[in-house]
C-alpha cells in the first residue's frame, strides 16, 4: 500500500485560535516534526512521518481556512492537491449546541448544493479513534458524534461553488461547545492523538447517504460508530437545509445526486429521517430508484443486522 498523506489546518491567531492552537501545540509535543520549505502566513508547514511511512502535514494560519477559502485555495492546489484527506481542527459553538463533544463532519453547502469529496473511511477512523482516546482519558462526560454536512465559509460570505475545486476530501474536527470544553487538556490530547490514526483502519464499508433529522442526529452518529456493522457515513443532509435548498424540486434532486456522487464507489443505501416531509422523502426515493439502491427509514439503522446490506 502507498503511504497515506493527511493535511491538517490550525488557526493559531487570536481570536480564532480556539482549539486549533492548543491541538497543534500538543501535536508538536507528541510527534517528531520537521519543517518543510512551505511557509503559510509566516509559519513553516510542519511534517511528521510515522513508522508506517504515512505523512502528516500540519499547516498553521492566521485565519480559518474556511473563512478565507479564496485566499488559501491557491496554496492548497499548489502544494497539497495529491493528499488523501485534509481537515480543519476547530471549535464548535452555537446557541443550542451540545457541550462536551468531540465531533467530525464532512464539508459542503447543502443549501447551495456544493460538496467536498467524501471520505467515509477517514471519517470513521477519526470518530473511532476519538472514542477510544476519550475512554482512555476518562472523559466520561464527553461524547463523540457526527454533525450535519456544512461549511463555515458560507456564513463569512465565501463562495460555496469553490468547495469542489480542491479535489481532496475535507473534514472539520472539533471540540464543542463552550470555552470549558475547548480548553479541556484531555479533550485536546484526544484530538491530537486521533489525527495520526486517520489511516489505521481499511474496512469494507457500506457507504450510505443520510437525509433529514437535526444538525446532531444521534441515529446517524451511532451508525458511524458501529463496530460490528461498518457503515461509511459521510454526508448528512439535515431537514432545515433540505427545505431551504428546495430539495423537493427537480433542482433539489440534482443537488442530492451530486452529493451522492462525491461518495467513493457510490452509495449502497439511502436513509431518511422519518421526520422528513413527504416531498423530500420522494426525492430520496427517486434518487434511490435512479441509483439502483434501497431507501430506508432511519429507524432501520438501529438494527443493522436486519438490513439486507451485509454479506451473509
């Protein structure tokens, strides 16, 4: 197997340094790093090569990559377009956001219909590693979860049509959702240790597309973390953006198909949350029929052993 190549972004400039700067400092403490000849925002890009030959590149910036994507995109294309995975280490916040979480999500603007290439195996590996390190660290009040697909560049006026221009799958890897959690040293170390385990597993995954539900839909998170039935969970399209994005229309069907096409090898099934209204369910069914894959209600994920998706 060829060595894997992972790129991670860390904003280290206040006030957007939350989580990123601490995780970078912890990575530098744990791993042997060498400076490369690439410099971004005055910081040399660092590199760590593990005993398997996998390459981990650590890039610091004065802003979040997603917040200034048009500025960083040429840098990414020049130096890193042959990488296997890229992730922004970041904080999570929000008025109704759950606290004490370690979370990973795929990148895309669901409303506009632009998506980064999906990376179900990398996302699963990060989630499982976060869960292992959470338990080892005794973080009993923390949980590991997925989030709906989104891109914070959109809220800063970024152009979502630029997302697919970088051919490497993008993820956000975060601690949420208050300062007490962001500054938790054990949580910071969990993230730092999980980053270099993104290539540790190579499984035969059942890739699925998830539609409906809230931003944090537990049933999709549990599927992503299921050890006995290895689902490939990546893009999760929540209720609110399916509605505002017009996914009940022909254009909405096209957007959902574009999303499914970013998942490597295609999907083996589509799951929709039962709270999804009829017109959006119909979009799911129409896409399933077009792709030749079954469409299930989300509750079926609670008993994956009963699904006709696994080799007997």
